[in-house]
C-alpha cells in the first residue's frame, strides 16, 4: 500500500469522493489481482473508467440491475475472487437488501459493497436519490462490517482495509466535491478502532463520514468559549469501538453524535444501544437528518436545514451545557 501524496489528496478532495474511490480502486487492483469492480450502469458515474482501462477483464457493468449486481458479486466471491460492487447508496443496500442479506451476508462471502453519494448530497434530485437509512439496513445484516470514512485519505485507507478483511463489508461514502482533507499526513487506519482526532474533557463529539469536518468546526467554536471538546472519528460503525466509548463515558460529561443519516439506526443509535448497558453514563445528543423525508434543495441547504453545520452543532451543545 503506497503512501498518497498531498497533491493527490488535493485532487481527490476537489473532485469528490467518487474520484477518490475510483482512483483508489485502480491502486488496489494493481496490488491484488483478485480485486474485481462491478457496477450497475454507473461506470463513469462511479469514476471506474480508469479501472476499466487498466483492467478491462476485471470490471463488469450489469446495467440498471442492482439486485443482479449483488448476486453477481456473490458468485465471484464464491469462486475465490474479491468483488467490489459500486453503486449509489440510495440503491445499495436499499434496493438490494435481501440479496446482501442472503447472497453475501448469510453465505459470509468475501464481497465488498460501496455506496457512493450517501446522505443528502444529491440535494436537488430529491428523496429518491437520498440515502438516509443505509446504515440502519447494513448494520442489521449479520456478518457485515460497516465503514464510513471521513475524507479522501481515509477512503483510500478504508478500501485497502476492506480488502485485507475476510468477509462482507459495506463502505458508505459521503461528502461533496471540495470536501476537506482531514488527514493530510499518513495515519493508521484499523477496522473497529476509532480515531481520537482531538482530546477534550468536557464534551465528546463522535462523528462519522464527511460531517466530521463540521464536528471539528464546532469544536473550534466551542474552544474559543473555553470548552474542552474531544472529537472522535468513528469511521467503523460495525463493529463499534467499545473501548473508545468506555473512555468517553468515563471522562466526558456530554456525548454528541453527528452523522448524515436518519435518526433511526445509524451511529447515534449504535452508541445509545451500547450506552444503555451502563448504570451511569453521560447524556447523549444526536445530530442527524431526523426521522423524515427531506425538502429539495442544495447540499448546503440540507446541512443547514438539519442542523449539521459547525455553528448549529456548537449552539446545540452550548444550550445543553447551560
């Protein structure tokens, strides 16, 4: 696994997470001849054109047939290959949850599913193209590991980690073109081990995906007002890093989960499920997309409407510490 230069990360950041995953797939394909890419009529959309050029016999486009995409992936995995099925997160796992459950999860096959454009980044296209509940579905599938990387560098690391992991993986990708580089330097990425992005003793903000940048911004604003804010990058939703949560529950007086996902079944739910087993644990606030369909508008509008901007997160925390 080669180190990625800052110049390359800046290119991926500018062009968005689809470019990051497409280029990372090419690098992964050069290192592992068992890696295959599959997609459902989204070869250019998923930025897999360069993978196709590099490995013309290792990419399959099944057309507009996401359920077939998953079954095809299962067949390749059954033959000892390592398929990465890439499509819109609004369609996988949502449209093919049964196939992911039975063909991949139940068989515990070494197949990976990548959901691009998760959350509400496709703002103007409306709720048919939003993926607000994919974490809830993927978390409920036995044998599946669920990853939600936060920046271009972590997307690269997550793909290679998924390739090293023997078993089903769902990778959720969020963030619009221009999403910030949060890890400009090399860093360690391990499935199931959250990253303490910043220490702090008052509040712990636990974020996942590209909205980690908003969580960091909120911590900056609160720090200016004298609060010590810990920021946790929970890039693995399943298995959850319980050791990190044990520290947070013991050391912080307020826990805030931040995610571009429904209020039901995502990171906030996962943390609350674990916290329910504690006799004493700090209060938890949840910043998310709520339990509702969204209004149509730009990505920036969606974040503002749902309180997923740095100022909104900071205000919520201030109000609940008063």
